[in-house]
């Protein structure tokens, strides 16, 4: 994009350094304000307490700059930096639980809703394009933000989200349940939450009878 050549080095760093999942900027206020003036970012929040997110034009510019910089995480892909948010899918070690994690999840979900509103003409009830490109991450974020517990690594009850088969649809299972009926009830609550977040779920059974959900993004109107 030609506009990239007109940006200052600080503005380019702000664009490429934005959160690859939400587009949230972590730059100084004056840099963010300059990007807003160029139509590349938008403020979100109360007056005087704004967070800044890339606009659709800013996201497109980030993709353009990222294509020329292999060291910069592409939108929709997890970044290697330790401070980049990653949803807990319940299949690995997982981040420590607590107030700090809850705040991080809430911020990530707020950013996701902002991106939906920007890219879907104000609608927030259907997944944005980058969510459709990263459905496992997106479904895990919706569950975690909604208060469902991810399966802990040391054992215990919680959801686990994986990619199912060739289609790669998010498969939501429930680990640590004492019986299948308990797992079915837990997954029903997950399905209710995901439906409110723009994901349609269908119920299935594995060969051993274990219940699971397959989630697919709701179509935009």
C-alpha cells in the first residue's frame, strides 16, 4: 500500500506491533492519535480512557507490511512474544488462572467485539473473518471469556478445543467428567454460550460414546 511510505517509523512499528489477534495497539497515545487521523485506527472506550484498535484499513495495511516482514506475526496467527494473548484451548499447559488472566481475557474479548463491529457493519453477533481463519482459537476465547473453565493440565473438569478432521472445525470436548451424562450437560452449557457468541454447535458422539460438539461460524446477515 502506498500509504505505508507516508507513515513515520513509529507509526509503522505501531501497526506491525499491534496484537495479531485483535488489532489492539500498544503504542504511545500520540502515535495512536496520528493513526486515527489517517483512518488506520479507531479509539474504543470512555473519553480519556481509550484503547486503540486498527481499523479495516489498518488491518489491511498490517497484512501488507507483514507480507514483507516474515518476522512479524501475520494477522490471525499467534505471535511468539511472551506478552501476546493466546486463548486457552484446554489441551496444553495453559496460563495461570487468576485476576490478571481474567483481565487479559476480558480485554481480548472486548477487542474481538470491536473488530466484529468494524468489519461487519456494526454487528457483533457473528465471527469476523480472522476468527473464521482461526476457529479453534476463536472458540476457545469465546468459552474462556464466557467463564467456562478450560481443562487443567494436571487433571480436572473443563473444555478442550481441537481441530476436527479435514474441515478443521472446532471440536469441543469435556474432560474430567465423572460420567458421560455430566459431560453432556457441561457441553450443553458450552453450546448455549457459543450460540450467543456467534457459533452454531451440533452434538456428536465418538466411537467410545464420548460426547463432543462441532462448532461452525454463524453466517453474517
